[in-house]
C-alpha cells in the first residue's frame, strides 16, 4: 500500500511539473508550508527529489524555506524521524565553508573564542566559553 502511494505521488508529479509554472513550487499555503514541506513531512523521497530538481524551480533553495512555525523542509523531515530524506537534503544543500560570527563576519574556527549565555525559563543563566582546548577551563562553580 505504501509503495503504491509513493508510486502515485511520483507519477502525479511527473504529470504536474511540466504544466505548472516552476515558481509555484515555492508557493506557500496558509501555514507557510511549501510542497517540499509536505513531501518531507510525508517521507516522500521521490517527490522531494523531483521538487528540488525540477528545472526552473527554486531548486535547493526550497530546502531553506521556513514555514510559519519556523521550520524548513529539512526540519520537518527530522521531526518526522525521516532520516533518509534529511540525509539527502543535507547532501544537496549549499553549505557555507565557514560559519561566520553575527556582527563582524569573522570566520569562526577552532582558534576563535566563543562566549555563550543561555537563560532558562526561570531566569537562571548558564555561561560557557568555547575555544581552543585547554585555553580556559570552565569553572563549574561560576555557572
């Protein structure tokens, strides 16, 4: 039954994609979800590949589009526990070579010190310093 559904969704896309304007693949519903969000949520790898690979569509940029809940299709796949689809999306995504700091755009690497503060719901603040191993050991009593 599930394989019939997979076959049907792929066959339906084979029919629809050539007649639809490619920009429609990035269109969002009232929840802000795109067709790729739904394909990911329903673990439809064939549909995901066809939507991302369709000529003239937003392509791999579809993977980064967020819905009203702030989730991308990749996040939907991960929340659904669909490892195969999440892995495929990560493999085809445009990943920056260096993660950059927010304001000054300096690359963050193993030699850059990063200070992190996390506040919980009760207002308790935890501080952490990341940097080269052995640079500054964290004093657990200061947290």
